[in-house]
């Protein structure tokens, strides 16, 4: 279940799952299994952001994940206040189906969509 935070982590670091921690290890016990991860910080980001505009790049990703179960086009248009047809055109120009879901896009894919939105 990827989200905006997962993408931000992958942009700046290489995460590695070390081990899982069972709910009984905590008090009170949560209803989920936890994980311990290691983050190896990258010397440079994993993706080249268009125009070096990291703020716009992460705003795009946050918008895409702001409304779960929506298409990337609907969520981005709503989250960034852009016309839906402009967002659809950018997604298609980047080589993706207009009905794609945000979790199906990689960091590189989001960079391609950002390039097309400019």
C-alpha cells in the first residue's frame, strides 16, 4: 500500500525491511504487525525532477494520493485545482492510460506527468 510518504522515502533513501515486530511486543498491542526498516540515504535523489522543482513534484504526488480509490487524473485535478482535461492530457502525453491509479505510477512516472503538466 504505497502512499505519498512511501514515494518521498524512495526519493531520498533506499529503504530495506529488516524484520517484522508482532503486535504482542507492544502495550497496548496494536491491531497491525509493525516493521523495522533501515533507510540508506542516497547521495542524490533517485529521480531527476523537472526544472528541479521538488515542491511541485511532491505537491503532485500528495494530490495523487489525497483521495484514495480515485484515478490519478481525478485526484490530481482536484488536489491541485487544475482542469481535469488538462491533467488527463498530461497523463496520456506521458504515455499512460487516463484511468491509471496513483499506486501504479513510479517516481519516474510522476516526473514524466509533471513534465507534461508544465
